[in-house]
């Protein structure tokens, strides 16, 4: 991790200059990148204009910047609070159509917007029915937010998480959670032995999928939200998987699945996520912030897995 100087041009017509207040660090993709667990030739993100190049070192990364417009050559007024999918940087120029107005939101908590949008896509992909029994394993920010939205949609959710601080945070969202060692017993009791219809895997731990399959009901679904990078995922796809017609699916936020395209698009999903920033107690998740100059300490803390850390931000100025 190192901080380098870059040239920031004056904004052209239709662009704004943003001075960053906070940028959020993803404990999923960014931590994989920090650990070198992503194939170097993979593009950073082909759907975000600010993320060009590949995961071959060195590269600029990050995608959750919240700041104030300092200069504008567009309809957005200087001083406006905005969000942008931009790497960690104290000042940057971006097209005005690429920023999301956030006036009235708390800047630090607003860095959770892309994670909330991810959780919303998880809920859309899961398509829970009222009364469905759902397990969410791994209660980081995406896991907690996904569990909260699944609960709001009418599912009966059990969260599994080894860290007490994260289970406590989940309770602030109305999510009941337990240590993973208690999960099998809890699921069997809650479902009268039927098993859960849906298992949502957000822990980033490949072994969680192995534990998921026996807990699923007949024709149950394991929905994989985690990106495992270059880590292999050995799964027992024998009798447990084959005879009970279990399904393994992925959820990913970069695109809208074809079956939802008639009703949902990225702008609608983003607007809904922004509204949820006000509705949910997201400030509970923004547990740690670090000065921008101490960015290496922030990544080190995430890498070591500080027990109290849920979502880390970099603070500018």
C-alpha cells in the first residue's frame, strides 16, 4: 500500500471536481486485491468508468467516495454532497452524470451505499417468499444488510457469525444471529427438521458452502454472494446435493439479471438503495475510520480481522 500524487485536471463541460470527505474500504473485493488473491489479468471493473486497467500491481482501487463538489461545470451546485464510484483519492474530476446526490445524508455512513446496493441485489436474486426460512452466514456489512432486507421481505432469517460485535450489530437491524457452531441445531428446530429454503453465503469462507448443503430443505438454494478470488472451493456434490435437487447460484451486483430486467434497472436499484440509507441504521456498521495518510493501517486492520471492525473508512482533511 502506498499513496502517490496524481494530476487532477480542471473540470470540463459536464464535469465536477469533488473534494473527498470519506471513502469506504470493501472488506470483500478490496481485501482480496490487497492479499493478491485475484487473478492479475482480470479487469478491475468494466462497468465503472473510474476503474480502468487490471488487478496487476500497482493499481488504484476503491469504489466508494463521498465528498463535496468544489467546482462544477454542470447543473450540480458547488458545495453539494455527492457519492461517486471512484478509487481512494482526495480530489478527483468526474462526469456529473456519474455522481449521486446525497444532500441530507451523513457522509461517513453514506460510504456504505454500494454495499447496500449489493445487499438489495442479493434480496432481489433470493426472491424470498413470506415465511421462508433463510440462513445468512457471515455478518459483515453485506451480510447484515442482506439479512435485514430479507427480513423486511417477509423471510424468517437466522444469521451465523463467530464475532459477538457483529452479532450485536445485526440485532440493531432486527436480525437474530448465533455462533456458527449452533447453526445446525437452530435450523432444524426452527424448521421442524425440514431445513432452510435458502442459504446466503457472504462470509468469504469457501468452507461455509460445505456446511450449507446439509442445512437446506429439498430443492433448497445456496446463494453465493462471496467472491472467493483465486481460492478453490471443494464441494461434496454427491447424494446430499444430487438426490435432494439442491441448487447453487451466484449473486453479483454489476448487472441486472435478465429475469428482472423488465422491472429493474441500475438507476432504479441505486435510487432504492439511497432511500434505504435513511431507513436502516447504517451508522451502526461504520465502526472505524483512518486518516487517508494512514491507509496502510486501515488495510492492515482489515487483513488482521480486528474483532470490533465492521466497516472501515478513510478520512480526508
